[in-house]
C-alpha cells in the first residue's frame, strides 16, 4: 500500500481555551481540509449519559452506555467548512452539548478508559472523509501518533480564564487541566515531535498563520 495516498491528519492538541477550535477551523478552511472537533464527541456522550440518567461518576455505567449507543459519523458543510458530526440516533445535539450541565460532566466521562478506546476507533474512522484537521487533547499522542503534523497550543492560565469568561463560561480551568493531565487513560501531554505554540499574546490570525506556515513548509 502506498502510504503517500493516505489522508493527511493535522493534530492540534492543547489545554482548555488555548484556541484549539478557532485555529483548527481557520487552518481547515485555509487548506480545504475536513475539521474534526473530538471534544464535541465527548460532549455528545456526556449529553447522552445525562439524557439516559447514567451516573457520570460511575465508570462502568458510562462504559456500558458508550458500548450500547447508536451512532453515525457524517460530514456536513457549515460556513464554507466541512465538519464531522457524531450523530446519536441520527441527531446532533449542537446546543445541548454546550450547556453548563454537560460541560461539568464531560471530563468525568472522558476519563473512562473504555470510552477513550471507543473514541479513538471512531476518531480514526474520520479519515474516510479525506484530509483532516483534528483538535483535542490526545490526537498526537494517542489517536494519530503516526502523523507528521503535530501541534500543541497553550496560553497562560489567566489568559485562558479570561477567554472562557469572555465566552460567558465559568469554568475552573486549573482543575480541568489537572484532571486531563492526570487521568490514567491517554492523559493530556505534549506529543513527541509536536511544535508547541504559546499564544497568550497572539491573535487567532497570528496563531493560525504560524500553524499554516509550518504545515505548508512540511507539505513542501
């Protein structure tokens, strides 16, 4: 098999509110690649568990819910960007997954090893849609460790908290960082060979510009 024909995966990992989503979308749009928000997939499961009254602190119950739910991947066009959605019973909970209740549940759900196994397989299946810009917390370390395009975004805690507040979200980012980096399964860490970008004092245009410059140089 000719590996050069394999779709390209650009992995953008990083801490909460480090600008992963905004920059991944800008990069995907600029390159004409498909955008994948893996955090939205975990949020979708958290929402599903809340809907089904599954106790999100019960790892066994969450793993069981993840094994049983009926899902499909689809690729949709949205604001001149192709985006992968994870549908549950043919439904995409776009607004529901962003509620405070779902946000509070997501890191507990995401820490379950069986959930991460399921998500890794599902996220790898996204290459059926072509070249990807995939953002999350373990793309370069766990989902697509073989990719040559690995980036890790970060910013000072104060700046990230300010960004969250500007979005109207009240979240303890220090606690979230700790949970993400200390979980047993696929913890948040910098992938081997990843280019680290601290964008505390950068605009989205500057950050995405830096990413695109590096990607285009590597694509040759």
